[in-house]
C-alpha cells in the first residue's frame, strides 16, 4: 500500500501545482496588483516552478525513465528554501520602508 502512495503521490503533487500556478498567474496579472510590491510573490512563484521540475524528475525516476539520482532533490529543496527566505526578507524590508515613509 505504501508503494502505491509513493508512486501516485508525485503525480497528485503535479496536479495540485497546476492549480497553484493558475492562481499565481491570476494574482500577478490582476489589475489591482499592478501598483503593489509583488517581487516576493514572484520569488515564491519561481520556487513553485522549481518544485514542478523536482516533481517531474521524481515521476520520471519512479517510471525508470531517467537515471537521475535521489541526491539531486536536496539541491532543489535548498533552492526552494533559499527563495522563500529571501522573499520573506524582501517583504520585511518593504514593510519597514513603508512604515518609514508614513512616519517620515
């Protein structure tokens, strides 16, 4: 049973990520957000794209269609975490600048 989940899980991840990508595109193209600071969201979107690449490689590995080792997933995870942390720091800096402009 666990083997079945291990084979089907990455495919379900890809299906759910398609929905997330559609929501990101809708968010970033919305007219209301044209004058909003969206760089952190764009970095998170890049992280989602990296996750898609990682999931595709995992699915191909499970189908024995590629010879890429499991160790490559760690690099993808590291890139995703770095992008998310950088997005948080950018948002924090933007909020700090926004407070300085309002008080100054």
